[in-house]
């Protein structure tokens, strides 16, 4: 009995061991439950953040691409009538002005390659009707007139057109209302600061305070619109200077006669010259350098110019607007209009950069000593007639 009983228990024990082994093997074959530690949690969160960053960067990249496409779509098909001055004497600085205008457009992200330009080169204000017709037929989104002798008559001709016109001489053209904004569709900048005549007078008084407060204004045939007599006289009067005469020689020969006339006038010690782009009697365009050579060889007056080139080539001194900067300034106005800004939101401004010049060789020639105050006030002092200078 004991042996049988003992054998049974052995059999039972063997079965229990077998079941235990089978259970253990079964448990060991199951996947382990993952233990999440704080570090693991951070790793999982960082993974999610990185994934989020990738998505954000992709979205930002897509948004940037969409924005670039939008800019191109906005600018594609724009039409700009670009009017510049073609007088041989002004080609160098005019090219600088043109380049400045295009640079402003490009730097602002404007798609110039997909913009249609109608570039008009002119040198005669009598052709305003032809140029107006050409612009109207082109039907631009905007007309940009850069440093042109035709700016004022063209602005008057295009006033009321179904597109904005940007010019460099708003005050002079009379297109500004009492609030300082465009009266109609013509805007831009002023060609000269409101105190340019006062600056010219001060340029002389710094050198010699005893100089009489009386002068003559000589302006070339194609520039009177930019320097109307009423404006010149009013500014000089405000500066305490009397305007004895306002001369407009139409030919180079007439210019020489004017120079001689006031050279023999003891009452006049200084004369203001500007825009002497005159023609000869046969109708051909006169050479500015020839005119300035005549001026420096035949005049002992303190001749003040409102054009840098004239000081470089022989005028005693000058107050001049940086025409390249002026082109940039008015192109910035054009950009605002091309981007949809209301013309009535744009207040017309004076030129931002106006400089004082002297020519020491001319000062020495006419027996005038430039005081230190004059030299320090100058942006540039030319030392000869070949373009050499001290200063900026």
C-alpha cells in the first residue's frame, strides 16, 4: 500500500513539475511590458518636438515659397513708363540716377524681369505732347519721370490720367495741395529744398560778410520750370537778398552776353547759375563744358551754381542736390504706389541730401581766400578743373 501510494505521489509530483516548466516557458515567451522612466518620457517628448519642428520648418518653407510666388504674381505684368533726360551734358549723372531707380526696385524685391518698361529718352521740353501721347498709348500702371527737364510740363500734361505719375519736382510743378499731398494723380518729391536760395546766399556770406545782398539768377532755357521766378524771388527775399534780374538765355551766345553784362555791373558781386543746357544759333545742343570754360575765363564774380558739374568745371561754389539720391527717394514713392498705397497718404518731401561745394582754383583765380569755416562746411572742395578734390 505504501509503495503504491508513494508511486502515485511521485507521479503527481512529476506532473506538477512538468506543468511548472510549461508555465515558466510560456511566461518567458510573452513580450515584456515597457517600463517608462522619466528619461524615456523626455526622449519620447523630444522626438515629438523634433517631429513638430520638421513639420513647422516644412510649413515655413512652403509659406516662404508661396510668398515669393505671390510677390512675383503681384509684380508680373506691371507696366512702368520710365522717362529720363538725354542731353549729352547730363548723360553721366543721368545714368547714375537711372541705375539708382532700378536698384531701389530690385532691393525692394520687385520683380523687374517680369515688369514691362517703356523707356523714353528726351532732351527737349517742346516735345511734351509727343511724349504724353506715347505714355498714354502705353497705358502704364505708373509713370516715373527721373530728373528730367520735361518733368513739370509732362506732369501738367498727365494730370488727371488714370495712373499715378511720380516726378522729382512737385513743389515747382504746383501739384501739391495745402496739406502737402498730391492734389490729383501726380506725386513724388521736391526738386530743391525750400531754403536752397538761402543756402546759396550763406555760401557767399561765409566767405565775405560784406558782399551786397543783391544777385542775378541766370537759368538755362530748359530749366525755368524747375526754378520759377516767383519761387526764386520769394526764397531770396526770405533770406534778405534782392533779386536784381532773372535771365533766361536761349542760346550759348546769349549766355555769353549775359555773363559779360553783369561782369561790368559794379552793383553785382555774385551771380547764381543753373541748368545752362543751351543751344547754339544753328539749333544744335551747346556744350556745358565750353560754357563753363568761357565763364571761368571771363568772369571775376563769385559765381554760384546749383549743379555740381558747374563747380567742378569752374564756378566758385555751389549748393547742389544729390540727384542720384533724389532718384532713389522718388522711386521709393513709386514703390508705395505700385504696392497699392493711396496717393493721398503720401506727403511730398524735400530732397534728403543737399551739399555745399567750392572750387579752390577758382577762388585763387579771382583773389578770394576760402576761410576755414567755408572749407569745413563744404561736402567737397575741388582743387582744379580736372575733378580732383578734398572731402567726400
